[in-house]
């Protein structure tokens, strides 16, 4: 059985929009993807490492440990050998405390994470895993519980998919635009509704199955 690491934030952790609740594994996109690929036969095992509020390379002023660079190499080492690493980060790079971040800045954060994965201290003979960068779907106007935290995110994140695609081309890693298969929730403008987890998981299953 091949092991796939998903390194992500609350969109993947599965926050139910407008609440602090969590969708169960089989309804989150990693679970949908795993079940679609396995089809009743064990082919892959998805390891979720998803932290609410995780940025690419920036710190949260209120909560420690949200810088995605910190501990990433050790996470790769812990879970090796890996058939694939899926990175889906960037939404939190546009929180209120990062007012100067734009699509380019988030893409440079992703590039830093890709490089960190490739130099992780895995055991001799274990393969450096391929990387699939998934760009989060475009933010809508933030509402409800996340309105103040993500104020202006819908404007500052414009062009994110294009910036990620360019970085992935430069670094020779795979890219998928989640916005081509899912949309953020009308409830809070940031996270994914249950049906969008389903759509994204099924779309990624087709991509990942070919990669591994």
C-alpha cells in the first residue's frame, strides 16, 4: 500500500462552514479521494497533517505553530517512504495580519515548502517524494465567524492559481487548481461545503491515481 501525505490547513481539516465543527474523514476531500482510488481494495493510505490557520511560511500572531515551514522536514521524515506529498496551503496567507501579502507572496511561500520537502532528511535509499501543489479555490467575501479575520482576502488573493502554476512550472512539480473542481462556501466565503469536498476529492482521485 502506498502512502500519501496531505499537508494542509482548515479547508482540508474539514471545518463545517459557519461553525467550529468538523466533517468526518469520509466526507473530507482526502477521505473521498482515498475511497475513490481504493474502490474497496487497499491501494493508498492518506495521512492527513492539516492544521487550522496554517500559513505557507508566516507566523500567526496569536497561535503558535501555524508557520507551515516549521516541522515540515520532520513530518516528511516521520511518514517516509511516501509515494506523494500533496500541499494545499495559501488561504491563511491572506488573513488580516498579513496585509501586504498577494498572490506572488503566497506562491513564494509554496516554493519554499517544495524546496524544504526535497531536502528533508529521509533515510538513505528512500525516494524523495513527488509533490502535487493544490491551489485553494478563490475566496469569496468573508462572512460570519471569519469575516474580520479574512477581511479583504478575496481581493488580495486574486491571481493565486496563476502564480502557483508558474512556481510549479519553475520547480518541476505537479499542479492542480482546486477552483476548477470546487468553490468556497457561500456561508463563510473561505471553507468548503460537504458537496465541494466531494467534488474536489473525486477530481483529485483521478489526478493522484495517475501520479502514483
